[in-house]
C-alpha cells in the first residue's frame, strides 16, 4: 500500500514537473531577444550637381557615346537616326569610348567643351 | 551618383537587328514608366534641374539601427522582410552568440576585413568588419572554429552572388590541415552539402555578401536572368590531398604544403562530366582524352575546371601525366594552337577596339589568366585547372567553367 502511494506521488510529481517545464517553454518562446544588425558600411556618396539643362535642343549639340558593350554601337546608330528625323536642328556627334570601365579623358574634355548634352549607352 | 538621369528601356540590346532595335527600343516604351523612350530622353536632356539634383556634399545610406528586439518569430520575419537572409531560417545573431563566434579569431571586432561590391564593377563598394562577418557566420549556423575560413573568404572581396545577368556563381578550394581540423568533407559528396563545415561556410560567405556588401538584392544588386542554383550554398571544395596523385592545388599556386589556403573561384559552375557526349561509358575509358575533349567544348570566358575524384586523377597520372602542369599543357595544346580566344570567339587583331570582345556582363575576375589587352578584357588563353576531391567509390568527376582568383592564407585570420 505504501508502495502504491509512493508511485502515485511520484507520478503526480512528474505531472506537476511536466506542467512546469511546458510553462517555462511557453514563457521562453514569447520572450523578446535583441539581435545585431548584420549590414556592413556603405561608402559615403559624393553628390555632384548635374549640368544645367538647355530649354530646347534646337541649335544645340548632343553627343551620343557608345561605351563598347556588345550591341551598343548598333543601338546608338538607330538613336542617331531618330534624332536626325525628329530633331533636325540638333547637331548629333557620335563617339566611341574605349570601354565601359575606362574613361577616355580627351573625349570627356571634348564633351565638356562642345556638348550641350550627352547620352551614354551603358547597357546591353 | 544620385540624381543622374537614367533612361530605362526593354533590353537586351545585343543580338537584335537594326529594325528590331528601332521598333522595340527606340520606338518602344520604358518598362518602368510605360512611357515612350525617346520623348523621355528628350525630357531628361531639357527638363530644369530639381532642388534634389542641385544638392552637393556627401550622402550616406541609412542601414538601420544597430540592434532589433522582438520575439524569435518576429525577428525571423523581420530579417526575411529586410532581405538580411538567403530566404532560409537563420540562427538569430544575439550579442551572446556573436561574442561566442568572435572567439574564433584574435582579430579585433572593429577591424575592417574587406570591401566588396556586387561584382562586374557595378554598384557601390561596401566595407565590413570582423564583427559584421561574425554576425553573418552566426546567422549561417557556422561554428567559431570556421570563422578564420569565413574571414579569409570575406577578405578577398569576391562576391559569390555577382550582379551579372549571366547568373555567375563562386566557389572556393581549401587546402591544408584545416580541412581535418574543422571537419570539412573531401570524400563522398565532397562538393555537395553533406558536412556541417562545408555547408555553413558556403552559406556564411553568401550572407557576408548579402549583408556586409548589400549584394544579391534582386532588381538592384542582383540581375541574373535565369539565376544560378549554386548561389544557394556556395560550393566549398576541400581537396582530397591524401588520395590525390598530384600536388595540392594551393601548392601548385606557390604556397607551402603546411599552409592553410583558401582560393576563390568564379564562373558558371560545375556539373557531371557525363553531361558531355565525350564521356560515354564503356569498358575502355580514356579519361585524359575525355577531359581534353570536354575542355575543347568550353567557352573561353572562365576556361575549364576539372573536379576529379581520386580514381579519375589516378587514370590521368597513369595515362602518362605525372603532374597537373604536364596534363594542362597537353589538354590546352589544340586550343592554344588555334589562337587566342575571347568570350565572343577568336580575339581581334591588335589595334582594333576590344569592346565587342567584352563578356556579356562585366569584367572578368582578377587572376583570370587573360593576356589583358589595353583597357580591360582582352584576348586570353582558356584556362584549365584541376582540383581533386571526393570519394573513391566510382569513376565519376565533374567539369565546368570556373576560374581561380585570389588565394588567401587562412591562418592570418585565426
């Protein structure tokens, strides 16, 4: 009889204990934690003011620059045709930059001196 | 440059005829605004500058607070929403876990490890500290003892999730005793996710790129047209030096045998050599010739990497090639006799514009073995590299287009 009572007591203790563990787990699951932001550091960006825009393209000179990516040459040719058809009073000058990641300093100096605007073909 | 007036149109440009370009692009609409392209260009050339466009000085991107607080479920969702993850659940980077991770290195938490941009010379170059890398290592589920390898990978500045619309991938080859020390798998399933170290190191490198350098964000810093499944977990290849008949890869790159070295690769990826008709199974297999035949089918952009199981490497040695250098010379002979190649076919003569020889997205990685022309990507001899890894249970191997770039000493990051 004593043994039976002891077993029942042990089972009851286990039950209570089990309730306690479950209760703690629920509390833990709802607890808030603090975590660290994983982002690195972006570079500071130097803002440069864009060139002032002309109010019209009539009588102006627009440079079309092909940076050399495959297909860009043909696209800029088609764009030049469009300008000639639709803006006949605009002078179009087509130029080729040696590559997309190397600037032709002489070309940029020429654009700064002579162009009123520039369209640079970057994509592919 | 903020404020730069950018005109979008429906690409791609290349491969289109004159008439297609006129109809589809010049007379087409901006895919973002839905408005005609050329009138938008005219507006961008003539519309007066806004106050925003006249601003000068320095701008800094806001990357958010140093910490976030919430329940684990809330934070998992927050990190997913903020695209801090690779879309898989993460280990939340608590202060305690990050401090534990930092025990894997003697370097100061604030030390800058490297700088990285989305690749192909596109986008901003971000920097990241030892602590930043440790945070991503925790998120990936890595152990502190893996941290020196992850720091070494991060120090190369090579993004494994390149912005290119090509869908590039990156991988790494690891040599030295660190393979056993941290439990890297170099036997059965070596290039797959079949060991904790390989898998979590590959994942951590991705997360460093995604978080430390803002890479892999679709639409801005990631544009892979179809994508690349090898971007999920970067391929980490520990060489099976013990069962290779050749000198370890890093030794062939000039390092000592007792050094722990990680070498980053970049390219299209690797797949079973059985993918090529050259590898037809039969009772008599001439593996050196099969490898050569596959090499001769490969594009020049990333050359060829042969990831050989030890039995295949033995076949190569027994075929009369005592060293990888000798084998490489033999494999490349026909291709080199045909003249230098670029990604767009035979190289153009000197003096011709090199631009049309550009790869479809961006510059080749450093160390590509190209004989570089003036101003960037020039004619090159297609590379051939050999790595030995995997089990000895069958005569299988992998081939692909991957080229090695930087090699870094891992022990410098302990």
